[in-house]
C-alpha cells in the first residue's frame, strides 16, 4: 500500500482532488472561521447586552431601597437576583472602591484597589471617567474553576433626589456615587460556541470530503477511465500497434481528443509503413549495392558493413578497417576516414588490398561524415567501388595500346588522326614521314588541308567530312612533289574527342603505269583506226589536189580564171584544210597523255567526239549509229580525254561484236546498228551503248572487266579495253555494267554522279 502512494500522488485525479479539495477546504475553513467569530461576537454582544440590562434592572430594583438607605432590602434584592443560574457575583462599590453590597457576604466592606480590574475601567485616568461605553465597561476573565466569566461594571450616578433628600446626603458636585459590578458565567455560552465550532468543522470536513468524493467519482467516470483508455491506446501507438482505433462515442473534449488520437494513429501508421518501406528499401539497397560500404568510428573500428564487403573480406566484430582491408596492424599513413573526422569533408582515394581468398583487389573509396543531432561527427561512412577488373583491363588496354601503336606505326600506309571539327592532325604513324617527308612533330597540331593545293582546301574540307572514300587526290609532299593518293575516312574517337581516321594510299606509281597502259591502248586504237583516218584525210587532200591541178592547168594554158571560180575554189581549199587540221588536232589531243584530274565534263560532248573519230570506220562497215541524247544533260566531274577513250573502247567492242556476227551468219541477214542514249536519272548521268552483235556468253559475263580477258579471236583484241575503261569510270566515282543476250547484242551502261556546286 505504501509503495503505491508515490504513484497515487503523481496521478491526475489525486492532483485534481487535492487542488479542488484544498480550495474548497480553504473556502469552507474561511467561512467557518468567520462564522464562528461572528457567532462569538453576536453571542458575546447579546450576553453583554443582557448583563448590562440585568445591571440596569438591579439598579432600578435597588433604586428605591437606596433612596431610603435600606441596606437590608438592597442585600435581599442582590441575594435573590444572585441566586439565578449563571450569575456569579453582584457587587456595589462606593466611590472609594469599598464593596458595600454583594451576593457573597464575605466580600461586603472589602476595599479593592483602584487598579483592580473592575475599578481600572474608570480609574485608568485621572480624574476617573464619568461616562464609559458598554464595550469598555465589560471584562472577560477566567475563574478559578477554569471557565470564563463576564463582568460589566455600571456607574451609579448622583441624582437630584440624592442631593436633597434629608435622609441621605451626597454633595451635589459628585456625579458618580459608586458602581454596580455584575459578573456572570460564560460556561454555558462557551459550551454552546464550542459545540457550534465543532459542528462547523464537521460541516467543513464533510463538505470537503463530499466534494472530493463527488469530484473523484466524476473524474473516475468521465476523466480517469477515458484517460486510461487513451493511455492504453497511445501505448499501443508507441508499440507500433496502429490497428486498434478508439471506438468510444464520447461527445466531449475527450471524445475530440480520442478522434485526434485515432487520426494521429492512422497518419502515424501510414508514415510508419512508409518509413518501414523506405527503411527496408534502403536496407536492401545498403545490402545489395554492388560496392563495399562500411561505417567506422574514430578508432577506425567497423560499426556496420554491407553484404558485399562481408563476402569479400570476411570481417569480425570489433575489427579495424586497416586489418580487414589490408591485413595491417596499424592505420594507413594517408587515411581518408581520419581526414573526414578532422575536417568534416568528403575525401577520395584509390586503395588496394587482399580479399579473403588471397587475391589482390583494387578499389576507389569515398568517405562521408555521419553527424548526430548536435552536428558532431560520430562516425564516417566509407563507400568503395571495386576496380580490380578495370585495373586488369587498363593493363590489358595498355598492352593492347602498345601492340596497336606498334601496328599503327608499322602499317605500310600513312594514317592520320584528325579532329573532326577543324581537321587538325592529332596523331599520325611513321609511314607519314616516308611518304610525305614530314616528321610527326612537324605535322601534329597542323591542318590536314595543308597537304593539298591551297585552292582546293574548301572543297576537300567538305568532302573529308561527308565522304568515306576519296579517289585519286593530289597532295603535296615536304619537298614540293605532287603525289596521288586514295583517301579512306572513318569516324573515330581520340582521347575523348570526336575524330576522323584518315588512311592514304600512294597510287602515284600505279597511276603512272595505268597512264602508260592507257597511252599504249590509245596508240593501239589509233593504229587500228589508221585506215579510217587515212580515208578521212584523203578526202580533203583529194579536193585540195583537184583544185590545185585545175589552177595549174589554167595557168599553163594562160587561160583567165573568173573571180567567182577563184573564190569558190579558195573557199573549198580553205574548208578542207580546216577539216584535215581538225582531224589531225583531234588525233593529237586523243593521243597525248591525260592528266589525273577532274573538271566539269558534258558527256554528250565526249561521246560525240569519240563517235567523230570512229564515224568513218563505221560508215565503211555499213554500221548505222542511232543517237538519243538528252540535250539538258547535267555535267559530271572527270577528264574529257579519258572519258572519250572509254566511249571509243565501247564503240570498238560494239563494232567488233557486229562484225563477228556478220562473219557467222552473213552481213545481209543481220541488222548493223549501234544505239547511243544519254539520260539524267536520280542525280546521276547515264550513258548506254547498245549493239546488235553476237552478245556475251553468260558463263564469262563476270570476267569481261578483268585485264587481258577477251572473247575475241586471237590477234583481234588485247583484253585491256574494258579493264582500262572500268578503272577510268571508277576513278570518277562511276559504275559500268553490261546487259547482254547471246546472239541478241549487248548494252554497256555507264553512270556517273552529277557534279555538285563548287
């Protein structure tokens, strides 16, 4: 029971009852005190008034006897009155303080001191007081028996009758003749007051107890029980039990509190579930993250670690990080965790150690401080990413880079690495020096365009960025020589920058050989066309010879020649000289070596020039040429002389195919025709040369463009015409293919891309 007192003392009900009861007790006590005091004053005043009235009655009762100076009557009256219950003493004092009359005979004639309490009321000053208030005339004192007594002394004034009466003389100047002292017992009054006090106290205690009980019952029913339930529910909330709502239907403030607690429980439950979800999620992330995570204190002891770390290093409780990570007995010289403890900043380092299986492991670690509520660093989290494989790959890459650098430098073609944005040379191999004469140091950080003619920089800058292959490009070496190269362009990356990988192939010697071969082919063509050319030249020479003979004959005869005839003959001679000169110039131009370059060429013109050289031969062989040329044909990029040779080779093949067919079936039974057609189709220019000859067997169709392959009989062809034509067409980014039908003729189709804007 005693053990429960402190708990009861701290309860809300006890405090409420105590506080309210104390207030009520103070109020009732105050009321009782003032009520008792009031009753005491009222009772005392009533007794005083009654005693004073009794004194006046005694004075009136003894007045007549005093006038007659009848002492026996006065004594009798006083004795009779003194016999009443509650009257203790009745005394009459004279002016000298002598008791003249008393209900107690032994007191008669006894002289009292003026300072006696009965006389002191009037004699406390000199001269004595004549008129004193009732409250000042009363006195309360305790008897020898222990109860209180009330005495009231009343003055006996000198009356006119006393002054003139013959029997009893008093001087007229005496105002007070004596005093009447009446003493009554307050025993019954005190008993009644005491009983009243007890009743009041009992009433106060009863009121306090009743009020406390009522308040206690009220609090128990309407406060304590709901509060206990609220406490129970809040304890459930504190324990994480959010599925126990308060179902009591209270309409007061406690009901509102219960509703608020229910709402709080729901919200806390939702928040807790979310927190649990996040905690589980973060815990799962902490455990599943594919890197090493540890939490260390200031002594570098491991507080927490994740699963990946445990699987790799097998830590034990209380281990130090340097022991687990590296097998050391003391901390590392440069420890990022200690740095974080010192300055509160994140630090990073690259470390290596031995895993539990004895293999070498490398990792990059980064630290982060963990602070408490006051901001003090209490731990440091270290996150490490395993880079062992990356280190191995770096080593492999280093070896591979060395290998490929060796290959790069020993590739028999020059290789350049260019910045894709400005075509600056970032790197090049050793073959560049052998081909171009420049050292690597001279070329690095210079523009690749400096290897071209200055006038061609803009064109090649665009072409390098947009093409993957550039054919037969002329470049300049360090000693000023011109070389011809094929350029292959591949997008790449170099040191994190977008780059172009340029490979050049020096084709200067090959082109020279091709030019010699082409020239030889031209000479063979010219030799083959000698008969036709002779016939072409013979006709204008015959006209000139005839005109010359005519003039000589006329001159010898001395005959006069009219001006009209001279004019006509002069014009004929001039026109045929021009014709012969044109034929010779055309042959000389066709026979010269062509430069390896590109210019805008109209294919119709090149085709017609080739036909012009060959037309006489075709006429002699009765071969008809039908032309279907597009007058709005766009230009291409190429060399007119080399393209003319392509078309001459195709016309020779068409002529030979028709003649071979004539030899087989007879010339009268076949159609001898060559069809020439040009068209512009889908940004390309197409030229078709079709014949009505023997056609090409399908078994050899894929070999017709190979060098030294021919379907003609021995001594009729070299097998170089189509091969040379194929190379020339490819040089100008064109294509050539054949469509044939055995004994039905062949169609050679050549296509070139339309020349772009310059």
